[in-house]
C-alpha cells in the first residue's frame, strides 16, 4: 500500500460524512453529464471515492464499474448502494492504471477530482481514450493548480511532501486541454464555477 492509499483509507469515513464543498457547482456538473447519458450506456468511474456520483447516475445508464484504490472508500460505497437498493453498479478496489479491461469497453468514463492526484496523468488520459468506444465521452473535473493564485501553488506541493495531503500535480488549464487533445480527444464542453475552482471538461473520442 502506498502513502496515498493509506491517506485515503484513513480519511474514508470522514470524507463520506463531509458535505460537498460547492453544492451548486456539483449539481451543474451532474446536469451537464446527465445530458450525455442513455439507458444503454456502460460507464466507468475511476477514483470514485465513496460512490456518491456513481449512485446518482446509476438510474440513467445500463451499468457502472466504479473503482477506487482505497478499499475503505469502496467498502462505504458498497454499503451505500446496498442501502439504496441500486444493483447496476460494480464497486471494485482498483486503479485506472492497473484496471484490466478491454479496449473500447465503455461509452463514458468519469474522472472527477482525480487527474491532479495520479502519478502520470498523460498515461491515464491515454488509457481512458483506449477504454472508450468511438464517440464516447471522458468527463473530468480537475484542480488545475497552475492556474490558481501563487499561494496554493506553493502550499499544496509542500503539504504533499510533508504527507499532510496526497501529492498533487501542478499544471494549468491549457496544459490539461493540450494533454487531452494530444491523446486524441475533442473538447466538447469546458466550464468552471468560479475563478480558482476545478475545471470541468467533457472530452469526446471521435
């Protein structure tokens, strides 16, 4: 188990009990995603945490594979699904980098609040592209620290080095868009609730 996994395992219960930081922005992201969904779709969500987003989208798609490398997060997600009576989600302890799935397996992939936490975002974006069927969508929400004010750009990496928070990649909006387009995606939607908040992107595989 690496330090990031250990961090999220320790934080799982508190994370599950915490309110959404910006409920209006979250609802907007859900609404924009929901417009893409059809009842025959297969969805993958990586970095799914305690499953809140997957549970909301479950009624609108055929099936969801939701993965997170924190077993404690996945345990909470499974309990929430069972309590809600939702049966079309498979929650699995795994990471996108190690997920064994055939190319073109999914119609839509969600990566919410995760691309700034992975070790190699370009590798992850490339794998998402491979996992999507032609015409499929990659929906992401990402903290682009390089676009923020100098204070977060200095404090957050320091917190990662000290083990107070997970290590966070520092890059700008422009870099993320470039990475997506280089991998073969076309940007279909790009939205930010307010300056300094996460960048929401819908990217399509042609």
